[in-house]
């Protein structure tokens, strides 16, 4: 595959945010994107149905009815950008502009109470967002190896 072809697929964003593209988006702009392109499947305000809930579930992980959402479960905000850019809307992946992805990322974080309504997401602010369940994971490999 030619390097420029490969670059179109090589879009993973690690927790550090390395590789995040230029652009930005506000919670307000993200609400517009969400209502138009996400709400039909993820419910008004991310409550879910028919597809996964994107908000809520705090405090449920240690219970038998764990509700895993972006807010309750995901350890890194950068993953939200990466996943939405790559896979959503599920019927038309890779169709959003980078600004739209930043905006809808900001909105979903806001629905979870993680960022305020004036928040703006971009390559600098997004990696600094601390997710509630950031420290809820253990490194299983190290644990098994006794390290
Ligand atoms: C046509 C329905 C549909 C639309 C529209 C849609 N999604 Fe999804 N979304 C899904 C389905 C189905 C899944 C589960 C995919 C899977 O598990 O492989 C999903 C999964 C997700 C997840 C992962 C949830 C989790 O915790 O695992 C996120 C985040 C997400 N969508 C965000 C969005 C955003 C943001 C938009 C709008 C830009 C959007 N989706 C539009 C159907 C949709």
C-alpha cells in the first residue's frame, strides 16, 4: 500500500492525543451534530435505544447490573474522538468533518457531566480531560506476572 493510502487508515489516537488533527468543536455545536446524526440511535441526551447508551451508569460498574457508557466506563476521552471519527454514524462512517467529531465529542462528554457547557475540544484540550473511570483498570498481564 502506498504511504498516502496507508495514511487514510492509520488514524488511531492513543491516550496522549498524538495524531489528533487540527480543528475544534464546542458543546453547543456538538448538540446540533448529535441531534441530526446520532440521537435517532443513541436517544435524546445519550440515554440509549435502540443503540448503546452514551451517558449515565456512574457507580454501577461494581454491581451486577453494570451500565458501561462513555462516562462510566471509558478511561480516555481521546478514544471517543477516535471511535466516533472511525465508526459513527454506523450507517455512514468516516463522514463527519474533524470539527464535527470534536464538537460531538464535547457534547457527549458534557452529557456525562465531564466537561462544562462552555467547553471546547481540540487537540490540546481533549487529551487533558480526565475520565471518571481512568483509574478503574488494572494491567492484567502485569498482575498475572506478579509485577
Ligand atoms: C444508525 C444508528 C446509529 C447512529 C446514527 C449512530 N450510532 Fe453510534 N452506535 C450504533 C451502534 C449499533 C453501536 C454499537 C456498535 C458496536 O458495538 O459495534 C454504536 C456505538 C457507539 C459508541 C460506543 C458505545 C459504547 O460504549 O460501546 C459511541 C461512542 C457512539 N456510537 C457514538 C455515536 C455518535 C457520536 C453518533 C453521531 C455522530 C452515532 N454514534 C451515530 C448505532 C448508531
